[in-house]
């Protein structure tokens, strides 16, 4: 796992969460139904990225243990 990959995963995770927050705001305050679907999609992406990031952290921790 490279540092660049880790940074990309983290940046994408933050981007998707910010997208979720924006779409959720549109849905809850303005009642935009389409925003609900976009918020749910962003949350699904967050879930996927969280799993990837957890794996990256575990691999990095294991690599440190073997040094």
C-alpha cells in the first residue's frame, strides 16, 4: 500500500462525506426528493471507502510490526 493510495482514499472519503452532508441538507431543509437519493448514494460510497481505509490501516500497522 503506497502513501499516495492512502491519501487518495482519505481524500475521496472526505469528499463523499461532504457530498452527503450537502445533499442531506437539501433534502431535510428544502424537501428536495432527488437529494435523498444522492445522499444515500454518497453514504454507500462512504461505507465502501471506510472498508478500504480500514484495510489500508491494518496493512500499514502490520508492516510496522514486521520492521
